C-alpha cells in the first residue's frame, strides 16, 4: 500500500514525531511505501509531493515545525478542489492518507472521508481545543514556554513594581492561559470563555500591590471584556477557514490598567514562540503514540477515524467526534484558577 502523509494548519511541536512514527512502523511492520504531501491540503490539491521514507525521518524526533510544511488551504473553498485531490491521489498511486492537523485540517478530512477518501486523522494543536481527546500534542510545549516566561516576568515585575500582562495564544479556548497561569502563579487568568470585568481586574491589581508583590496577568488572545465584548484583532482579513487574526488584547489591557490604577503596566506577547522549537518529552511521547496507532488504523482499514488520548490509552474515534465541537474550559475548571486571583 502507498500512504500519503500531510500536516495542515498552524504548525506545532511534535508534528515531526508523528511523521517519524507513521513512517517507521508503516515501513517496518506493514511494508508500506509513503508519499509526503507538502503544505497541508495544498499538497494533494496541487500534486506537490516529496520523498518520504525512513531516511527522511532520521533525526527529526526532537525538531519543531514539520518537514512536510503546512498551510491553511481549504480544498472545499476551491472549484473542483475535491476532484483535484482525488485525481492527484490516483496519479501518485496513493491508496490512503494520514492527515495530521487541528479543527480545520481534520474538518476537511472528515468531509473527504464522507466522500469515500480513505483517510485517518491525527489531532494536533497547541490550543488543546479538540474534543474527543484528553490532550493534543504541542499543548504541553506551549504551556511550558508560557510558564517559563511567567517565571521570568515575576522577577522583573517585582523589581520595578509594575503590572505585567502576558498575552498567550488561544483563539476560542483558554487552555494555555489556564494551565500556564496556574503553573506560573498568575494573579489573574483571563480566557475567551469567561468575559472579564475590567473593574475587577484593577481591584485585584491593587490588592496584589498591597501584598508587596507585583501582579502578573495572563490573557488569552481571544479574551473579551464584559462590556464592549469584541475580540481584539490584528487584522479583520479572513483566512480560507474564516479565521481573523487576533492579537492586541494584552496592550489594550495594560493601558486600561495603567489609566485606571495609575500603576505602570507593560504587555508581553508570546505569540509564535509558543509554537516553535523542540517539543517536550510529553509531546514527543504523545505524538509518537498517535503516529503508531494511526498507521495501524490504515493497515486495518479503519478509515474516517481520529486518534485520541483517553487517560493513558490511545483510542480511535470517528473523525466527527474530534471536529464537531470545540473543547472549552468549563466554569469549574476556571474556578480552580480563581482561588489564586488577586
Ligand atoms: O490554532 C493554533 C493557533 O496557534 C492559535 O492559537 C492562533 O490564534 C493561531 O494559530 C495563529 O496562527 P497563525 O498566526 O499561524 O495564522
């Protein structure tokens, strides 16, 4: 069997670990051949391939990014996109696909599977907002990067008696903010699921200063104030999946806090630093196990499925269960962080 592999959407640490596991087990256990498709769905759409075998996967386990490249191309937004994909898979002699991606990439995989394309999905996103799986790989790395940043910001904030606002990724879900905020001892964590009250934020800033410590406020890029609750955008232009570019809530919040409390406030935007670089051991472990299970699903003809972590077990679910709805932070989970606010 010839198997195509692609990685789509925003990159994330651990993608290469999945590719390596898929190829290694595919070749040695199942005797498969592989075709690497470049840049997400753009690869099969435009017939852009690269050689993919054990040799190409040597040394990539700890490397961030993806050797296959990525894009946010959506074949369902293009005339004859699906037909073009089918034609290129046939031309390349590809019998089945392993698609590694988040909500958007796996959403395309779900629709293609419904149309009879033989595809299995592997969930990735630093945002950890895919339902069906306890964790996606990439998330742990992002949380560790953010936590290290918060640790560093504590000491400089205290030296200067300043407020430091740390903006982290998280478009609709506040998982990175929540986990890094708890791990880093933030004075407040503001997430998209719970619109914040700026008065309350300022009151907690004041109480934090009264205790002789400087406040660190962790805010997800998609967080919104209770009044005037619009997301803060870098650009309103939409990508092929309809996403606008978020960013700027950190600066907005810092200047509002400074104006209202008279305390000096600065914002730090962690941005793509959270997505780049080497994956943590947990992400390598999870990505590797997802890859091993995905190629077994191909070998068993279990198409239209997605790999999922349930406790410590890797299970297979129908693709729709991972892409149907986003996994958001619940009120109860947020309440755990709130104990430490102020
Ligand atoms: O979905 C992952 C993610 O990192 C989001 O948290 C973020 O909003 C988005 O990608 C930014 O992606 P890019 O800047 O690559 O378009």
